[in-house]
């Protein structure tokens, strides 16, 4: 195999003001580094805040805000155990399928597999179990169904993990809906990273649910954090001054002098990545491994592997052998990722790349090896800061900004603390480190302010959409819906943030949501999904079951009868064209490579929905453009093409292809529920799922 990476470290000649890296440390760090080590192995004793939270949830709702790695999952586990031992049921909701799978595995081991079920869209197992793990969207959908049937949710405790997602721009609406719809008799335990306005959220919940909500705040990190800076010559230094100015942290004076210099040394040439292997050598010299390097892009994560050296593992053959054996064990049943293009670096260098462009199975492998302490470093995008449990001794920060999907923005205090929350492993480290690297996109003054900055407040992200309107009309009158909207966190925040003497009333505060609701309602009436009496028509009832992206466009396609009823590959392909992903565009797509029947069916759907799309746009609603590329990609896959061939022809990364398949499958599951509307499409959708849900997605 041709090796494209450095096998041995070669000294760099000074060039363009880039010095050779030689591991070194400021003398002031001697005392700090003396704390490095593994804590004494003592019996587990819960912290006071954990005990307080358990007492609180027995008599009220409870919002726990605490730093990453402080033991919030133990609170959930113990609260569930108390419910389970008394014959009750519990629901644990998390924002990520991967996190739900991880929690399900841990809880199955503790409570027994027959007592734990999982609902994530991809997985539906043991749904009558007393303990259910699932995603927040699935929990919200269960609340919709319970309200429609006039039933109470069959659980005695709901846990919302990562509750700060309430402020997530895309998905926060789901958290808010759950908090509004959840019956007050069911205790609500919310677990979160630190939140700047926890008392406001608590006040809103008490107003909405008419039961006390106790806030348990823990601000102390389980493992102390020490911030460092790496000079381009390999010298480590304290990042901040030991003497705060006016009680505020400030940069180390020597660092200020360095970054102010007109002829300052550089860590790497402009536009190039730093010498990762040499930086790892510095960290190894001072026992600062393992490390997580937070990179700005997937490409940078992957390219960083080629800048590392195999020297570290070659110098430790026993450790190299342990890593190799563990990789072999974890991969023995997954033939596809056995051949992963980054396996050599993983096995021979002890480093890995981790980002959303990778297969879920590969990411799980990396997370497992890192959690077991078998890797020296992971190069990851900042999204790994939330929801994945593999802390390290050191986190390395290359940039003080972060891409939000549209543009780069400065790190917020919450984002910074999520990243540094991975520094220091509870029970494995006495101290954790955050290492800042110099660079064009690094604002060290900002980082020094973020270290002790209070957490960011959360703002309501609730917005009206057609799926919400249809599902609320299943079980509520418009008057009742208006009352629900007046209970929103958005309305509560508007009232309590008003700086004028005259506070707005609830009706005024909820008016903009009500106006949006009425606009959606009027459109649904015009298109016969809602009757003039504000009740769902038959079409409105079945359309409410389409809890997916762009439900009305899908519903119109069903009305027009333009989905194929007997061709699983074609149905899967056309369904994929509705999936909402940034990667789904038709740039450079050659029409002569598209099967004739697929192109004809795609154009029929596009033409049939054109007037409906124009109507949506004319009324100010977003319209979904349909793309051929995802349709062709899924068609090829459903027709039996190999994974490698589909990757090549689609131009997608493995993780993006996996996500397209999984989301297409999720849409098809909703189609399967519409047997009375279209028996043929309903039956064929099951066959479509079987055609696309195969290896390497299923090992």
C-alpha cells in the first residue's frame, strides 16, 4: 500500500518565519503539570447536586444545568430506577439517534434488555417496555397521538436530555412543543449544559404546567480546566495572566507581545494546516494526551491524518498490539469498514478523523476506541462537542469562530464551554487542558474572555408549520390552540423582557404566533385540508400523519396519485427528491446517465406539483425545490449497485449518503401508514425500505 503520510518526523528548516518545533514549557507550568495523573480509585459517591436533583424530581419538575461530564446521566439512571422499582414507566428523550442508541445499550445492561425499548425512526424495538429511549421528535409525535385519541401518555416520568436544544434554531420548536403538551401529572426532568437563563425557563414551565420547577445548578467542573497556548517554536505557556484585571481574565502579557509583533513567527504557512504530528509530540512530551483537535471542516479533519507520524506507536509495540487487536474485534462483523481508507492511520498512528461525512458505524468505532483510551488524538469538527461522550485530557482549539451552516461566527460562551467540557476525563484525570493554537482565524482575546464567561441565555425558537397546525387541529379547537400558543416560551419571554412600564398581555405576546397560525390555517382551508368550520377534512386527517419535511407537498403527490404503486426502487428514488439536505443539488449532473423511466417519473412529479409550489410561494410559505441527484442516487442504490459505485457516481461523502438513505427510509415509513389512502404505495414503501436499508448501514 502506498503511504502518503509522514512515517518519521523530519526537522523543519526555518522558512517564511516558521521555526522548528522543539517541545518546551514555561517554567510556571511545572506546578500545573505536576497535577497530571489519574485520581485515586475511590467508591462512587454522588455529588450534592445529584442528590438534590433526585429529591426535586420526586415532588416537582426539575431542570439540572451542569458542565459536560459532571454526571447528569447518573441522575437520569437513578430517577428511572426509582420509577421502575415502583412498577412505573419512564421515557428518555435525546436529540441524537447515536446518543439514543448509546443510552439504550447502557440502560439495557443495567435494567435488562426486555425492560428497555427504543424508538428512533430507524429502530423500533420492544415498544411496550417500561423504559423507552427515543428521539425528541418521536416523543413529540407520541404526544400528538395521545392528544388526538384523548389518552394520557403512558409514562410516569419524562427525561429531556440536552435540554438546551430548546434554543436550537432548527429543532428547538420540538423541545418547546413537548414542554407545552406534556400532561402536568408527568414529572419532567431536564438535563442540560449550563444555561444563562435557567430561572426564566423554570418560571415559564411553572406558568405553563402549573407545577413547581426546581432548578439545580452546578457550575464547578468535575475536572479543573487549565488553558494553554502553543508558541510556533513548540513552547507551551499559560494562556491567561495569573493576575486578573478588575476581576476579569486577561491574556498572558508575553502572548499579547507575541501576537502584536509585526514579524511574529508562524506555526504554519498561510492557508496550510499546522504540523499535527509535531504538535502531538509536544503534547506527548508533557503527558497531555489523548487530545481532541477541533477543526473547521471535514476536509481539514481528514487532511490532518496525513500530517501525523507512526513513530509514537512504533515506540510502544505493546500498545500498538492492543489497539490492533481491539480494532480487529470491533470490526470482525462489519466487512465494509474493515476496508476503510483511514484504517491504516487508525491502526498504525493511533489517530482518527471524526465528522458527519463518515458512516455511523465508523464513528462509533472511533468513539469506542477513544473512550477506552486507545487513541492519541482525534481530529473532529466542533459538532462533536455536543452529544458524543469521549472526553480527552486536552482539547486543541485552532479557530475562535465556527461555521453555522451559512457563515462563520465567533464562538459563543456556550459553544466554547461545550468544546472545553471534553477536556479532562472524570475518574481518569486530575486536570484537563485547553490548548489554543495561533493562527489567522484565532482571536486569543476572545478566548480569554470566554474562559470564565457566563453561559449564553436560551431564546424560544418556536415557529408555526403545517404539520403542527394539522396535528393540533386533530385534538383542539382553534380557541384552544390560541391558548396553547399564548403559553409559548416566546410569549413568556416577550412579557418578561419588556422594558416599558406597560407589560404586554398574554394575548398580545402570543399574537404573532396566532397570526402565523391563521395564515397557515387559511392556506389549508383553501386547499381542502381544513373545512370552513376549522375542522380537518379526511385529507387533513391523513396528511397530519406525515410528520416529515414538506408534508403538504407529499400530501399533494398522494392526492394526484403520482407516486409509483408497484416499483420499490422508483418509489424510493422519487421520495428521496423530497429529502431536505444541503448536499442535494443537481450541479454537473449529466442527464444522459439518468435512466429514462426515472427521468420521466421525476419530471411528472415536478410538473404536477409546480402550480402548488407557486401557490405556496405566493402566500409567503417556503417551497421545496425537487432535485434529480438524490433521486438517481437512491435509485442506483435500491437497484443493487455497490456502495462504492454509488458513492462515486453521487459525489457524496459516506456520511451524507448514509443520511440521505436514512431520511428517505424515514419518509417511506410515514408512507407505510397511509394504507387507506393508497394501499399500493403503502405496501410498496415497505419493499422500498428493504431495498435501501442494507449494508453497510446494517451490519
